[in-house]
């Protein structure tokens, strides 16, 4: 069995349905400008690396619809923990086969306070996911996928195994509806495509830091309103106006308000 097939079989056994591969040389052919500085390339971080293997796990839509909330916070933490475990196991699996491999942690920073000083990690899983053919960037600066839209988290394994890259997604999945831009509570996004328009990282990080004081981070609002993703059909949530339309979706809003009322501290004094 080819190594790529063994990886697919192993990932399937772990319940990982999204996996893609990108040869490290892909980083040397920028898809757009500005591009990632060379020191962030996988083979700059790990010279033995020939291929980046990227896996994706979804955030389930009903939980993120309550964001910011304890429900979304806990699922976010769970998915991050699973990504770190699965990529570690995958790297160990490849090491046992004789291919030098290492996993990269999902969040490459200490805590939210770190992002206020240095809003970058040493490696971009988002760019790796795009280069592995798993999605395209949206105006919310997140990677959009066909199955889950931006409601997916990524993890990466760097390996010495030589593998062909998966095909890139040639057309942007972003509908340019600007729902994410209108919904952002701190106006961190603008009406241009990535990377012409980048997230105001300071505004976004400050929002996260404030939510963290109330045990409600991360924010997640620009992700939950995105119309892209087959998960919207699965949960019958194709009309994104439902998030503002309390009159026609009273049951949903009651449920979301209920979840937000518990498990975290109120964002404002006197809130339930």
C-alpha cells in the first residue's frame, strides 16, 4: 500500500474525514501577495520535512450559533485538543514506518494576552490547509471548506515522506456576501478579498481578551454567520438572516439566549 493510502486509512480509523497533503515546495510559489515570509515555511522550521499533512475537524454549527458562549468555548477547546492528539498520533505512526515526522500544536501561542503583543504563531495552519487543497480564504480571513465552511479547525504534521500534493481548489468558495463584515462586533473586517483586506488583529485580539475575562472566548461570530458549507443544509440553517430575525425564528433565539445565560460571567454588569 502506498504511504498516502496508509495515511488515509489511518486517519479514517481515527474518524478524521478531512485530510490533505502539500509538498513543501508549494510554499515557494506564492498564491497571492503578500505571502508568508520564508521563515514560516515548513522546511525552514523542520529541514527534514518534504510534505505537510493537514487534517481538519469541524465545529458543529449548533454550538457555534450560541457564540460567544460556554458551549462554543468548550467545543473549541475539545476540537483543539483532538487535533493535537490526532496529529501527534499520526506523526508517531509515520515515525514507526521510518519517515521522520513531527506534529505542530494547534495554537502556537501561550494565551490570548500573547496575541495582544505578537498576533502571530510560528506556523500558519490556515495557509497549510489552503496549500493542501482543503479550502480557500474568505473575507473573514478564515479558510472556507465545502463541507463545513469556516467552521473547521486544522492541524498539521510535517513529514520526511515524499508525497504528491493534493489539487488546489481553483475557485474561491467565498460568496462575498459580507455577512461576516456586518456581524463583526469590533469592525475588524472590511469589504475586500483576502489578502487585500486583513483582519484588524489588534481589535480581534482585544475582543478575545475581553471575552476571556468572562470565560466566553473565542468570539466566533464571523464564522457562525458564514453561509458557506454543507453543514447548513444538514442542520437546515441555509437562511443566515435567522441570526437577526427574532420574529420568524423565536425558538432558535430562545435557545441561543438560554445557552448564553449560563456558564460564563456577564459581559456587562447586570446582564443575566
